[in-house]
DNA sequence: GTCAATCTGTTAGGTGTCTATCGGTTTCGG
DNA sequence: CCGAAACCGATAGACACCTAACAGATTGAC
């Protein structure tokens, strides 16, 4: 029998990521936040970042995009930015009390989303999926 | 030993899709096109679409977004739009000769990209990946 | 037969991302 | 020490995507 002529792998991957991202966006919006804000908050919370460049890399976006979000978050009172006295090129980004409150609200939504996403997948399934995704990333990594 | 506290599944998925999409974008750009244009062309080529709504669904975008791309593609001379005489609400979208030429150029790039993406994955790996991705889509599907 | 509901596609406005470029700051070679 | 290079973050402009609201065309209930 001829092979079933599947969907190109990239299309399948993109559709899945789009659906999952959309569901996550909705969950975070219902909790009063957004995906980029959540990623920034959790990065700031889990370990201190030396500078914005490092923070951008942790979040997986470009520095210019991060600036955009930090501006909005600063206006919303979630973070503060101040010059590092030791190196005046660097901006130190710090969570405010409001930022901390938002972090906890979004964490609840994020944990619930991850639980939903993993539903019905054994530990072995999850490990296998992580392995396959890692391989895909290697395959498309720039030479 | 404690479990290694992996990356949330959604983050892993999003990062992989972003990297793969980016690589695909670059490949298509080098061939003189773009990802949305490619998806529209292949949808039009593989089977006739009854209307734009169906086309948008095949591509995986909203109708309004499709309109945007069709406007650009019409300006670029890749497609033509005309009213269906049988139902004047419907726009019939058709490829021009230039659209067909672009389609073939992009197909070469797309096939090469898919080959690169699958590199090192056995048929069993690919089937397993497709199964796992399908499960994730089910998990996040709206109730 | 007429008018409201529905269907199709467009327009308007907003978000998130990118690249390219710039201004301010530090470092370091000569 | 001083000026070029490197570094950090911000700004400008662009693109793809979304939702909401709209206009033209058709259908169908009365």
C-alpha cells in the first residue's frame, strides 16, 4: 500500500503550536495578563537577570520587542527600571508589589494550562515528545 | 532522584515551532516568496476552493487576514478575483501564469525544507510525533 | 412580495514580532 | 589619555495576525 501522503511536518507543527499558543493566550487573558507579560514576569522571578539582553533571550524575543513590553509594563506599574550605578549602560528591571501580585495570578493559569496540555500523555510520551522537538530544533538550527 | 523539573511543554513547543517557522520563512524568502503566500498558492493549486472562507480555513488564518494577503497577491499579479455570476456574494480566486510560476519556485524550497526538518527521524519517529501533536491539539481544542 | 436574517468579503484598529538604526556609555589599543 | 570599537537599550518602520464592525447579496418566513 502506498504511504498515506501525510501533511508536511512543518505544517502540522505550526498548526499545533498555534492552537496551543492560542489556548494559553486565552487562559492568561482571562487571568488578566498576556503571554509575553507572563514570560517576562516568570523570568524576572526565577532568577535575577544581569541586563535586558539576557532577559530577552530567556523570554525568546528580540531586545527591541522586549523594550516594547517593558514600556507597557512600566506604565502599568508592574516593574520599575533604573540605571545600574556600577554600569550606566545597564537598566536594572525590578518587580513591583503589583507585578508580584500579577505573577501569582498568572502562575495559577499557567499551571492549569500545562496540566491540560499534558493530559493523557505518559511520562514516556512527554520525554519522547521533548526528544523529537529537540531534534527538530537541531535540524533547523542555522549552520 | 527528583524529576528534572523540565521546561513547560507549551514553552518547548512554541520555541520549536518558532525556530522551524523562521527557517521556513527564510527558505521561502530566498526563493522569492513568503509563508502565507506559499500556503495560499498550494491550497489553490491542490484543489479548487468554493470561496475565500474555505480557503482561509485551509490556510489556517481568519478571513480578514486572507483578504489582506489576496490584496497583495492581486497587486503582484499572482491571482485574479472575480465575482461568481451564479452567486454574486462569492469571489472566485484564480491563479495567473505568474502565480503558477511562483508556485513552482516555492515548492522546490518547501520540499527542501521539509526534507531538512525530517532529517534523522525514522518513519516510526515521524508517526509518533504526528500522534503526539494530534493529542496536544485535542487537549487544547475548545470544549 | 417584502423585509429580516444570514452569508461573503472588506475595512478599521490593535497586538506581537521583527530588522535597521540611533544615542549614550564603557573599554581598550596605541 | 584619547579616540575607535564594542556594548546596551530605545526608536522607527514594517509585517502577519487577530477581533469587531460594516456593506453588498441572497434566502426565507410571513
